[in-house]
C-alpha cells in the first residue's frame, strides 16, 4: 500500500476511534444520570473507552509516528464534531428560554 493511502486509513481509524470514544461518553452520561451508582458507570466506561482508544491507536500506527499522528488528528476531528453536535441542542434551549426564536 502506498504511503498516502496508509495515512488516510490511519486518519479514518482515528475518526472511528473518536466516534466510539465520545459516543460511549455520551451514552454513559445518559445512563449514569438515571443510575443509583453513577460513579461505577463513569469509571467502568472510562476504563473501557480508554482501552479501546489506546489499542486502536497502537494497531493503526503500526509503530510509525506519521500514522500515529494521522490517527490522532482523526480522533481530534471526531472530538470537535462531537462537541459541536452536543452544543447545538443546548444553544437552542437557551435561546428558547430567553424568548428568542428557534
């Protein structure tokens, strides 16, 4: 496989890992709020999400720092997307409470 294609695959792997990590965080928050033991949910989720992310970074990089960097950039892109996705409903709610439009 050529170098650019391996970097693109590493970038896509980082996006996938970020989606799993931050999607898992979102799912954990939704479950833990209604739970009698939220600390157990958060701790268990943190361990599982971190293990998946670190393992994914290791597998995607194959010991090459450029692939690791591409994977990290994909992970950060997924984080930015998740933050924007999570912020949108909050801003709509705030505007509605202030008497503004949708």
